[in-house]
C-alpha cells in the first residue's frame, strides 16, 4: 500500500496523546465528511484517509473514490488528509472474489468483503503501524454500544438506512476502538450538520451503486467469456437457453413461465454443467439456512438453541430464528417463517432482541433444499 498526503500538516509520527488520535475513512460524500467534522468537534486528533481503488472502466468513467472532495473537506476542517492506494489489495480481495462468485453460481456481497478484509483489516493494520492510530471512524449508519469494557455492534437508529449487516465481519476485539457517530442520527440531520459545518458536499447526492463500478454497469467488472447453457426444470427437462450463468443469481426471475403462465425463478445454478434450474416462486422458500466463515461478536449468547432475529440479505426484514448448530466457523439456523431464496454467497446475520449483532457468516447451500414436484403437477 502506498500513502500520499493531499492536504493539511503531516500527521505527527510520535505516540504522544495516542488515545485521542483517530483515522476517519473519507469517501468525499456527505456522511463521511460529517463524521470527520463530528470527531474533530468532539476533541479527537483527526486524520482523513481516502482509499484509492480500481474501477471497472477507469478510462470512460470518472473516478469517484479517489478523494478530491475528501481532500477539500479535510482542508476546510484543517486536518491532515491522505490517499491510500489499495488497488492491488482491492483487486485481489474484493473484485476477484466478485468475479469468481458469479462464475461459481454464487451471489457475491463485495461491500462485506471490502469492510471485513480491506477497511477493518488491512487498512486498519496499516494505520496502526504507520501512524500509531488505534481508533477508526466511518460514516456507516450503525452503532457501537458500550457497557464497561465491552462494546457491541448494533443497528442504526434510522432502521431504513441501517448498515450493520455489512459490518458483521469486524473483529470483536476492535469494536471498542470503532466510532460510528452517524448511528444515532437520521439522514436529514446529517445534511443539516453539513450545512452548519460549511461543508461544500452538504447537498451531494448519495452513492447507491458499487463504488468500484463507478455507479455504472457492474457487468464490466466480470470481464470473462460468457458461459451459456440451458434452463431446466427440477426434473432436468430443457426449457430454453440462457446467455451465461454469470447473468443470474438464486431467486432471480428467469424470464420463463410454466405452462400455466406462472413465472419461473432461479432455484439453483450448476457451474459444471451450465444448467440453471428454475421453478415456481413458492418452491424457493426455506426455513433451514446454513452459513460458513462465521464471525461471532457476542459469544456469551451464541449457543445451540439460542433465539435470534436473522436476515439473509441486506434489504431483508429481521425474522425470528433459532440456532440449531452454533459452531466456531459454521452455523445453522431454523427460521420461524420460511425465507425466500437463500442464496449461497450472500450473508446470514443474527441479531439479539436489542438489535445487537451476535454473529454473521456466508450463506452456504442448505442441506434441506428440496426438489419440487412441479413437473408432475
């Protein structure tokens, strides 16, 4: 990783007053800019960090994440600002995973990978070794709740914007060094604070798409030859052709219909054969969901039989579930109500009744995935 200072005085390298030093991840948007302002207002010695990441098409798409706005905000706040080049690491740990997931018939979640591996892993380690910084702040809409020496990741106050789902992978021991000031604030108030602080990004639109796609077509990132094949029913009768498995994810409408006119949805994707198994929507609901690569944030309640509220996609609703198997790296839950189309590669995140994140992991194929009787109906 290469570090380039863009504004402000150099951040001091000594470790005096280390406990009040904090790095703020600044994308140049209103959320991270207000976060930097708030941390400075609260008496922290702030340094702004913007990540330089690769883009799908750096020639035709303007780079949004390399920090001109972030640098200007840092200048106005009179704080040091650095551009940290993580293109190589991001390509390997996020984009390559993104590509391979589609080739394997999985549904990727690159935002979770970026947070877990890049921001709260490699970058945080680098900041500690380079600046002696222990604390990190971001503009995520989530909360860190503290009780004595313990800290817990929790849902943001504005549930509609809650981003705790994407943060479950942060190491538990780092939670007490994490600041998420926007978790207690709703978006209109954030923009009012930006105006109060005189930030030129106060009215900047929110970013809604993948940052490394520059809000363009993420298919540009896949950049591999298509893998066409057949749509088949659960009995493997060919129903039609598809242009490539990389164009589909589990739960997606296939564009085909059954003889009775009902739309058909993707139930399973076979990398080896190129077949996409489709069925009716009602056949995609599952109660038993499994996950691997589990990160446990609340070990005191993570146990077999525990009652939680889980979600299997970022935009999904919390639903009551019970841990049937609470392993160190794998878990299996039973939902009280069937969940639509659990997709391998997406994430299962469990919350306690107070909205605190207990554990999370990557969805694996459920063993109870049944074959539908649709062809014989």
